[in-house]
C-alpha cells in the first residue's frame, strides 16, 4: 500500500474547484501548485479546511452514496463524471481518512493510576496505556481491552468513554492499545486489510500479545477478559472476537463493522457507505457481542451493526426480545436482547435513534462522544459480566 504523504486537503480543494486533472496528478505524485504540508498540519487549531469523508445526507434526512454533485456542487463542471471516476480510483490507493472529530476543550490529562508501558513481539511494536484502579483487590479481576477510533489516543478514548471511572467503581483493569501514525496516518486500526484480519499475524497478534501480557502480569480472571472498540476500533474488536475466542469472553462493538467486511482500501469505503459482506463465522459457537450504533451515522452505515450481530450469532437458534426506551436527555433507542433456550444473554443490539458516529453516553472531554445517549460503557460492562457469570455457552474461555 502506498504511504499517505500527499496533501489530501489540497486534493479536495482542487476537486471542489473543478480542477480534477490537477487533483488526480497530485494523487499520482506530480507537483501541483499551492500545496500545503499535510504532515505538519496542526489539527488542534482552527483549520481553514478539513477533509471529511462523512457521507452526504439529503434535505429530508435520507443517506445516499456520494457522487460528483456532492463534491462539485449542483453545477458540476463538464465531464465531471469521468474525471470523478479517475479521482476516486486514485483515492482508493490510499488509506481512508477519518472525518473530523470534535475537538476536546483542553488536552486530556493522564488518568490517576494509569501507567504507560511498551512491549514488542514478532508482529511489531505497540505502546499502550494500562489503568490500574485504586480499588483493585487481591482477588482475580476482570480485564477490558479498549480499542480507540481513528485520530484518537488512549488518553482521549479513556476520557470519552469514562471506562476508568467504572474500573474504580467495580474493580477491573483497563488496557488501551495505541495505534501509531506510522502504522496508519490517521491512527486507524487497519481492519480493512486481510493481513490484519486473522489470528497469529498483524495487529490481531499484537493486541492478543498485549492482552496475554497483562493476564500474565496481574491476577486476571481468564474467564472475564473482554474487548471493545469504537469505529475502526470496533471493527478491530469484532476481528479479535472471531480470531481469538479462547481469550475474549465477550465483545463490544460501537459504530464498527464485522470481521472481513472489507479486504482492501476500495472495499473499505464501500463497506462504510453501504455495508460490507462479512466473513462467515469460523466456528459454530456464538461470540457473545454487544453492539451500539446510531441510525443517523453517516460515517459507518448502520447496516454494519446488523452484520456484526449476524456474524457473532453464527446462525445459532437464539431467541430475540426487543424493547423501546429513551434516556433522560431525550435520545430514543431500540434494544434487542438475544438469548439461548435457557435465557442466557448472548447478543445485545442497541439502535440509537437520531445518533451519529459517536460513543453513546460519553464524556464531552473526549472526541466522538454523544452525552445524550445511553451509557454504552456501563451497558457493555454489564453485558460482559452477565455473559461471563450466567453460564452463557458462547465461544469464550469457558
């Protein structure tokens, strides 16, 4: 894959101005005038332009696949259709850029009790933040692995999800693996590459290695190890559940995609817009999974949530039960709990009505959060502990 060292903001500026040939030339490595240095852009300030790949919405609220008119405007220049095709073929060779995240009011401080460590193995090197709550006892404790979204950091994700506050309340470890800009220019987990979709290689091997290291270093209950993530991190969490069911007892996917929904850059954009074709489950056992997704998400199409649930269910004979509700702040939701014949919870899906691409019930100090929604962190932890302690016959460590 080509490295993302071109100025994408300039590419889109030229495109919107109708200068598609120049934009395409820039993608192909030719020199174009008036370019800025993408690598040195300060995204903490007030940028004049931001490259945003959020899908367009019509006036009536209907989502639609973007086309030339969405980039050029209503008065598309002559021959824009063919030129647009050339441009998109050029874009498909590069890594997708995350839509602009809401900026935090102030830098997120490292949580008290959190420590940074670095590890390496045959799959590469990764840094991570480990949160050890002061409430931790000598008894075996749960471990939650949290995978951040594009452009985020462990500190940002910890602040937005408030998972560390739950760790203090209940007593469990939280580890936040960090994706580096060297591995992906937008710090996205590379969920869309086949080299990062299976056990024993790539990012899954690295994340599993971090998890095993924490299990070995602390008194972690191996039957209470869980993983969750947002967006690209949610897609990576779905992959981990499929690739390492013997490690992760349950999975949480917020605004993510199913394992194998894409195989390369081009299909990644297609999966985000329309929903990819998920890989068939590797086994017949259910991977206990809880999913949150806003039905107005224009970054990752909501149908992907259905695909995550279907893949985790592995065509098992399960019993769904749907309820409706709303938060005190007015966000309506539909919650579907799916159990086995004994009433043990195996799958849970929350459709957040009117919500976009953000962690539900999160803290606004972190990026990609919507404080109005149900508390996704607390609900995920509830589901995790229920599935681990109720005797649910999933594909976990039992």
